[in-house]
């Protein structure tokens, strides 16, 4: 989509496929953000006190509303993003799994936890952890998945008892807003709202929230992290990626080709964990490239039903993809499929590049477009070294028939997730954390109970197990005999395993 500022207070939303006007949205300034945040805070206390079971009922009703309105939402999503319908349906249907999972497990995950004692000094105490939600969570989401990346965080935050203030991308504000309309239409408590605008609006959300989840570029993520650090405010970031695929000589090439093609071109390559660079062992390189080229050349592109690859959301991303391909060709790479801008709209043809290396931007900078650069490597070791030669570390894929070998390679890759003989499978694995290493982010999404606890402050509670005295041995007033007794007790507590350590020292001396 292309947004055009029509005044200081409005944005035009246009279809990236043909430039047609989809809608106009108002821009919320800092005062508007603060008013919305205040309203959410007023409603949040009752929402938290309602308990996880009651909150889960509202979440399930919301999920049902989304599924009932999936055709409407899919139409709107296609209009503002240029996605082909199969790609859009993933957002409007499969993304509801995030709501279902946290609605089903909220009560279990938020129950007070008993904690075992670890030493003699805490033995007389009963220890527990209590989870208390952050009052207001700010979600700043990007334009590539307006529903999925919103629900991925809104669902656990709401289940935890937080109020949520969302700021969707100014490029794609309509579908997320409509999903939030659904929350109001089912009559749910007023703990979910959105604001619209660009950087200034996002900065206001950061300042207003108690916890910030940001998804977007690494450059903007750094600014958000700095702002949160100044305010000592917790933040979680999912940022850029340049995800590698490694194809080893014993891979099932038929599956590897299909997986790499879909993993690199799904949603026109605008996926945080898209396959952005491929390393193929020399023994199977030529066959892999031939098969991949044939598959990519067979794909169709356009807004009409039946096409495989849609438009890119912004003209700027088309420029980036075109620059990466042009720079690679100028440096000696070859285009064996695609490599051209569309005649109209924000289109770039599905592209395969060969004869590439790490001097080229297509292998080192995030493209976020429908390009697949493929590099020939000598062996597994070179593939791992080059895969790790990146400032990013979001995810990776490994293709081999040898499962033990795949797991060994996975352990050596510097990435938050590794999919073996598959792509994207970690994204909907709610029990696994979705996190970025290096410049790909900090913190994690999902991860079972951790994905919900993330939106909570943890309170540690101790209470006596046994009847207590008027005062403890270590309390005032101090005296020589009390100090002597206390010292003996603490030495005994701290010296657990002392004889074992002494025995080990004797062995070392021998």
C-alpha cells in the first residue's frame, strides 16, 4: 500500500496493486494517544480483577467474530497490502490460533507458582511467585502482516490482564483497526484500542505504555530501545532478518526446492523469517539451481484470483529489491529468473540470482522482497560459516536427509530458530519462543507460558511454614552469644557439600 498525507491529520490508504484509494484515516497526535492510554488504564484494573477464566471467554468470542468476518477481513487485507488471497487467508484464519492457545492456557499459566527452597536459610519459608499484568502494553506493528503480528502479541497480553494500545503501520492501518472493531462489537471491556499515525504517533505510544512490543526495522528498533532505556521501561523487539537456507548434498532436492521457493517468495518475500539467501553444496548446486529456476519461472504474479505472488506493500521496498538485484548483476551475478519491476503497481518479479557472494548487498542486507540469491559452497563447514557471517540472526533452515546431521548443524547456527527440512514452521509453534539473535532483536514472543509471563511483573512472596517467635535470631538487639550462634548456623548452611569439595581437592593434590 501507499499512504499519502492529505493534511496534517489524515492519511490516504491506496491499494499497492493498482493505486486505487482504499480509505482515509485520521492521524492521532500525542494528546490523542495520551487520552486513549488514560481510558485504557481506567478499564484495565477491572479487566485484571476479572481473572483469566473470564478474560478467556471474551477472547474466544473475539476469535469467533474474526472467523465469522474472515471474508470481509480478507478482502480488506488484500486491498491494503496487495497480497494474493491464499497469503491473506493465513492472517484472517490461522492467526486465530494465537487467541485460542492463550485463551485455553491463561488460567494454567497465571496460577500462583510454588517454588522449592534452595538452601537451609529459606527452608522454614513457603516460597511462591505471583504474576501481575503490566497495566498498559503498547504494540507497534509493521505492514507485512497487519493481523498476524498484532494477534501474536495482543492475545497473550489481553489474556494476562493487560490493556493494549496498538499502533499499526501507517502503511496498512485498516485491517488491524477492523479487527479491533470486532472487540468492541462483541461488547468486550474497553481494554483494547488503536491509534493511527507514523513515527510521532509511535513515539507517543512508547512513552504512554508500561511495556512495549515493537516489530519493524532494526534502525527504528534501536530508537525504541533507547527511548525505553531512558525510562527504564521493559521492551521486546523483533527486528530485521537475512535468514539463510543450507542445502546439503544429501538433501531431498525436490522438497528443498519447493520449500526454498515458497519460503523466499511467500507474501512477495515480505516475511520476517523469509529465506533471503541460500547456500548449496557444490555436488548438488547445478541441479538445485535448475529446479529452483524452473519452479520460480512457473509462478504467476498479480492481483487476480489464481496468482501465486502478490504485490509489495510499498514502492520503497520495490526500490530496495531492484537495487539489490542491479548491484549484484553489476558485480558479476546472473539473473536466471525474474529480475524486473512490474509494469504497474508495486510489483517485482519473483527472482533467482546466482554467482553471488558476500560482497553483494543481496547477500548481506535485508531485501524483504521476492528475490532468492543462491551461492555455491564447497561443503557443510563453508555453508555454516557463511550462514553465520551476518549481523542478523532471526531464523534459518537446513535441508538434509540425515536427521542427526541436521541437528548438529542447527546447534551451530547463530539464529533464534532453525527449521529442519521446512520453512516457517516455528512461527505457529506457540510453545516455542520466537526470538531474534544479534541485530534481529531482543526478548521473545510466544514460548508457551513465557509468552504470557512476558506481559507480567513477577512478585516473589515468602511466608513462614511454622509458628514464629516474637523476633528472629538475626534481629535486634545484637549480642555476642546470638552472633556466635548465628555465625555457626550460617556457616553450616553455606558449607553444604564442604566435605565433598574437600575430598575433591585431595584428589587434585594427588
